[in-house]
C-alpha cells in the first residue's frame, strides 16, 4: 500500500486511479482529482 500524497488515503498500486512520476519516484492516487492537483504542483506535496 502507498499513501496518496494529496489526501493521505492508503492506495493499492494495483487498483490506483492514477499514478505519476516525480524526481524518480512513483506516486499513486485514489482519484484523478488528486492526481491532477499533484501534477499541477508536485513540490507542494513532496516536502
């Protein structure tokens, strides 16, 4: 399980609504909305 960096929800990579790469790390998301927010400003969620 991975933590959605936007909302903090636990996400199973096999069923994640989306994923994104940032600085060599893969992030998984519970929804497309969270993925969109992350991709707009990744540094806000990867402090």
